[in-house]
C-alpha cells in the first residue's frame, strides 16, 4: 500500500466510509517533526503485513478537515476504526507506538 493524500474531495470516501483501521497523519510542510516522521510513516504503509490503510492531510491545504478533528499541533496521527476516530497521537513518536495501536485496533 501507499500513503494516500487526503483532501476535502476524498476524505469522506477514503476514511469515513472505510471498514477497518485507517491511520491519518496531519502534517505541514513547514513542520520539522512532520518531515522527520514522513519516511517512517511511508515505510509502515508499504509493509506487506500492514494492518491499516494510511493517509495524510496537509493542514495548510485542507484546514477544514484539520479543524473538524480539532488538530492543534502537528504531527498528529488519528487512527480510525470503521470510519470513527478512536485513537490520537500528538507529536513525533517511535514507530513501535503507532504499530502497537494499529495492531490493537486491528485485533478488536
């Protein structure tokens, strides 16, 4: 899989109508931690055993989506299960933190 660029045109169909786990990274071009997170996030999406779909929202290009989910700091990853937001991680964390949350949601 790859990371899908999400915007106002595709967010509902890609994320809110998705069954299963969907990880959404909220980021910005000017954000250093966001740029540092990008390779790890893309690598997780490309793993053959990935238990989630992966997307990202540029908060400067789609501020309405960021506002709808109360994004105050980036990077923020919201994990959705069957179209509903269920977990949120603010700030840059190690890969194992995201992987553990995804595994937990996929198993539930």
